[in-house]
C-alpha cells in the first residue's frame, strides 16, 4: 500500500495523472474480470490477505492511474506489469467501477467468500487440472451449459437467468441447484449468470470447500441433498495440505506464487495466505466427497431417480470413486470425471464376450456381460439406456440374422438395459411425476448376465455390440431445442465383440 501511495504522489508531481480522460466503467463487467483474474492474489471481494494490497474501496481514478503505471512499467512491480500488459483502458475502468464500489474492509475474514471464486482464478497455476475440469460435466452442470439439464430445469423450474425462481411443484427454492449450482444455492440465488462462480456449476471451490459429510439422510428421515449434506469451510481443502510451519518469503522464492502458503513480510512477520489451504484426506480421498450430490435423489413422490450411492453401498465394494473417476495422468489426479458422456469411460464399464456352441441347423450364442463397476450400468439419471445388438454375419459381412431390427424394447426385451419409472397404473411416466418404479433391467453392481440366442442360420461370425444412449428416444426432439450439437444424443458404441464360427 505504502509504495503505491508514494507512486501516486510521484505521479502527480511528475504529471502523469490526468493525461487521459477517465473512462466510465461497468461494475458487472469489472466484477467478472476481478473474479477471473485478480481474486487469486487480491482476495475475494478485493480483500487482500497478507502482503498483497487490498483493492476494495480504492478510489476509481487512482485505481485506473495505478493500473496504467503498472502496465507501462513506470511503476515497478513483481507481477502486476506482466499481468496488466494485455489489458485495455476500458477494462481498467470496469475494474475501477467494481473495486471502488466495495466497502474498504476492517475485518477481512468476515467478508471472505470462497464460494464466489471463479475457476479462472485457479487456472493461472493449475492449468492442466483447469483444462480437464473445463471439459467435464461438472463444469457444464447448470442449465446455462448442459442442454439435457436445461430442458428439464426449464420444465420444472424456469429461466436460469432470472432471480427468485421457484421449483414449480413444491413452490420452494429449486433443490436442483444444491447439486447443479452449489455456489448459487449457498447465496439462495437463481440468477445463474450473475457471476462466474454460479454459472461454472460444480467448480473448483464447490468441491475444495467441502470439509465434512453429514450424510443425505437427516434426522426423522428428512433428506439433505447436495450442499446441505456437507460441512463447508472458508479455507480450501486439499488431499495433502502443507506442513503447519511452512512459510515462504514472498519475493524471490520458488513458492513465491503459491497463494496457499503463509508468507513472511519484509519485516519477517508471518502473514496469512491469500487462498489458505488445509489437508483433509478423509474427504478428498474418500467417497463422502461425492456422495452428498451422487448418493441418491428421489422425486417428490419418493421414487428414486438416481441412486449411485445406494448401488455402491449394496455392492460392498471398498474401492473409491476417485480410483476410477480421477485416475492419475501426468502426475495429477485427472479432473475430467468421465461418465456417460464419455465413450472412453463407457468402454471400460463392461466385459463383453460371445461364446458359441453348434446346434442343429445353426448356432447358440451366449452373450456374456460382466459389469466391472461397483454401481449399476448404466447408473445415474433415470433415462440412460443401453441396447445390446447381436448380429450373425456370413463370410462377406452380409447380415443373416439379428436380435432386433429397430426397437429392442419390443423385439428383444432382454437386450434393453434401462430404468423406467411408472405412474399408478404402471404406465411409463417422466421422472417428476412417476409414482413407482416400472422396469429396472440395468446390470447390477458387478453383475454377470448371459443372454442366450438360438440362431437358426449358419453364420461365419456372431457380433455383439452395446450402444449407450444418454436419453430415451422420445426425449430427443425436446433436448435438441437447446443445442446444435448433433452428436450429443447419438448412440455411443461402448462395447464390441466378434466370435468366429469354427467350421
Ligand atoms: C499473481 C498475483 C496477482 C494477481 C493475479 C493480481 N495481482 Fe495486483 N498485485 C499483486 C502484487 C504482488 C502487487 C504489489 C505490486 C507488485 O509487486 O506487483 C499488486 C498490486 C496491485 C495494485 C496496486 C495496489 C496498491 O495499492 O499498490 C493494483 C491496483 C492491482 N494489483 C490490481 C490488480 C488487478 C486489477 C488484478 C486483476 C486484473 C490483479 N491486480 C491481479 C499481485 C497480483
Ligand atoms: C498463484 C498460483 C496458484 C493459484 C492462483 C492457485 N494455486 Fe493451488 N497450488 C499452487 C501451487 C504452487 C501448489 C503446490 C503444487 C501443486 O500441488 O501443484 C498448489 C496446490 C493446490 C492443491 C493441492 C494441495 C494438497 O493438499 O495437496 C489444491 C487442492 C489447490 N492448489 C487448489 C487450488 C484452487 C481451488 C485454486 C483456485 C481457487 C488454486 N489452487 C489457486 C498454486 C496456485
Ligand atoms: C456439489 C455436487 C457434486 C459433487 C461434490 C460431485 N459431483 Fe459429480 N456431478 C454433479 C452434477 C450436478 C453432475 C451432472 C452434471 C450434468 O450432467 O448436468 C455431475 C456429474 C458427474 C459425472 C459425469 C456424468 C455424466 O453424465 O457424464 C461423474 C462421473 C461424476 N459427477 C463423478 C463425481 C465424483 C467421482 C465425485 C467425487 C470425487 C463427484 N462427482 C462430486 C454434482 C457433484
Ligand atoms: C468434483 C469435485 C472436484 C472439483 C470440481 C475439483 N476438484 Fe480438485 N480434487 C478433487 C479431489 C477428490 C482431489 C483428490 C484426488 C485424490 O487425491 O485422489 C482433488 C485434487 C486436486 C489437486 C491436487 C492434485 C494432485 O494430484 O495432487 C489440485 C491441485 C486440485 N484438485 C485443484 C483443482 C482445481 C484448480 C479445480 C478447478 C479447475 C478443481 N480441483 C476442481 C475434487 C475436485
Ligand atoms: C471400477 C471403476 C468405477 C468406480 C469405483 C466407480 N465408477 Fe462410476 N463409472 C464408472 C464407469 C466405467 C462409468 C460409465 C458407465 C456408466 O455410466 O454406468 C461410470 C459412470 C458413473 C456416472 C455417470 C452416470 C451418468 O449418468 O452418466 C456417475 C455419476 C458415477 N459413475 C459416479 C460414481 C460414484 C459416485 C462412485 C463412487 C461411489 C463411482 N462412480 C465409482 C466406473 C467406476
Ligand atoms: C442430489 C443432487 C441432485 C439434485 C437435487 C438434482 N440433481 Fe440432477 N443430477 C445430479 C447428478 C449427480 C447428475 C449426473 C449424474 C447422474 O446421471 O446421476 C444429474 C443429472 C441430471 C440430468 C441429466 C443431465 C445430462 O447431462 O444428461 C438432468 C436432466 C437433471 N439432473 C435434472 C435435474 C433437475 C431438473 C433437478 C431439480 C428438479 C435436479 N436434477 C436435481 C444431481 C442432482
């Protein structure tokens, strides 16, 4: 702070200030910029902790002037010169409008809002992890970025860009956001484009603020879904943490840029980190971190829509979700969190084999499916479904026989793995209105299932394939209203096996 004052005084003396007309800034644009580019060092809400100056309440004109001096290098700096090199005067004005409107702070900890910190603040240093996360469904979990979710959210709630929306049936704050946009839920907001930390859905701080797990089943059977199932902290939670006595001199050290360390200031005094972090292996290295959002979710009538956690518990498996969903790649835990949207992940779900036995006039094919997973396959959202296609071919690849041509549900019900919800009469019903479970033909955790077909022809090859669909056929036109991505809903071939008939 002191050095900047000095520079401002100098600026006046030397006459740099007032050369350019001050521009008018836009507070919202400024806030977005600040949450993306400044928050990692200057703290949430412009409240710097430690040696980095607070920006909250800085007078708008001197802010812009300071930024210009830093950009031009006329004011020396460790990082700010480089950081502002590409920025425009208009951006300075927008940032000035935002920071000048904030209350200068007396008690920094009180206004620290970890859940407002955008993933872009972490991108700077955690580039690979950021990229992996940005491609994941966690980064696209809101109705602003996921067309399948948007379709249902608009049906059940309303406009994701409007404040004050209610879940229509319950007339309550939309429970969806407790899992799909937890940072907005923390503020009770439904305007998901209000800040990056909302529209980013399950972003870095959404997970790394989780410090404890209370469970989804509260006292008296009341459900706590998503955020309410957790305890959260204003300190980042990491899998390892740092030794308590680890401090770093700010300048000239290898860890100078590490905002998680406490620092020693010029007088050797210890000052708190801008983004303090503590080790919490029992959360970060265990299933509990995932289960608040992934355990189960019933509809208002109590019918389970998804129950990945229940499935997992029933399987008795000891392996963690992270071991499959966050494999180590290039030295870090991969944050791509692949699931049903990812064909490479799907390919690892089932061991598919075809055994052939000769029979009179043909061949008997045993199609063996071994679910490799400690949860169902498909798991999750109640409209995921898998079709098992079996084809007998001659030497030239001509199809001689197939278990279905068009609709497996009608022609080969065994070959259709799906979860169907039903109404009182047992007729198929959409998730929000269903009153009972209709059919559940998905593979159970670790289940081995054999489909047997007596094929009345003499083929050269019998081929089995599994095709995964994110939604039921009938839902496709509705989802396509919200996206141009033609490939999103195409069936994905997740498994393939060919057995040759030995003459
Ligand atoms: C990597 C950490 C880092 C980031 C990110 C960062 N700053 Fe800084 N900022 C500093 C440091 C350190 C200083 C002290 C001067 C120096 O050594 O560069 C500073 C100083 C400043 C000052 C001078 C304040 C004063 O009173 O002296 C302003 C204004 C400022 N930063 C604005 C910003 C804005 C706006 C952003 C986002 C666009 C930003 N900074 C992003 C580290 C950072
Ligand atoms: C200015 C650079 C910088 C920024 C910004 C930054 N980090 Fe870090 N972070 C580091 C460094 C350096 C390490 C230590 C080396 C490593 O593990 O990559 C680290 C480590 C971590 C760890 C692992 C700690 C452990 O317990 O093993 C987590 C988790 C983490 N950061 C989360 C975040 C999140 C979330 C953000 C954004 C809110 C963030 N970081 C922003 C530099 C940064
Ligand atoms: C704050 C809630 C929350 C937490 C914590 C969370 N998730 Fe998720 N996860 C979601 C939401 C919401 C989606 C769905 C996004 C969508 O498709 O709209 C999702 C999607 C996924 C998917 C991808 C599904 C697909 O359609 O491809 C996988 C896999 C996944 N999560 C695994 C995990 C694992 C493993 C953990 C723990 C390490 C975890 N999640 C923690 C909320 C959460
Ligand atoms: C769905 C929850 C979730 C989200 C979202 C998430 N993380 Fe993580 N992160 C974890 C878990 C769990 C681990 C620990 C993995 C392990 O040790 O098995 C972890 C580990 C890390 C580590 C340590 C990596 C290592 O291998 O040592 C860093 C750094 C980190 N996260 C940064 C980030 C950043 C930056 C973002 C946003 C771009 C982010 N995380 C988003 C759950 C999450
Ligand atoms: C043995 C590896 C493995 C383990 C352990 C595992 N999963 Fe999965 N998971 C997969 C594979 C492979 C898929 C893709 C197939 C599917 O969707 O069923 C998947 C799919 C998912 C999906 C995507 C559902 C969708 O709608 O797209 C979610 C969510 C999920 N897993 C959550 C979890 C959670 C939570 C845990 C821990 C309780 C866990 N998984 C443990 C391998 C694993
Ligand atoms: C308890 C947490 C939780 C709540 C509450 C919740 N969801 Fe989800 N939702 C998830 C998770 C986790 C996934 C992704 C993994 C899976 O398929 O289970 C998901 C997936 C979805 C999908 C599929 C997205 C895709 O990309 O295929 C839709 C649609 C959806 N949710 C709609 C809603 C709506 C609408 C609400 C509110 C009425 C809601 N959800 C409430 C956790 C939740």
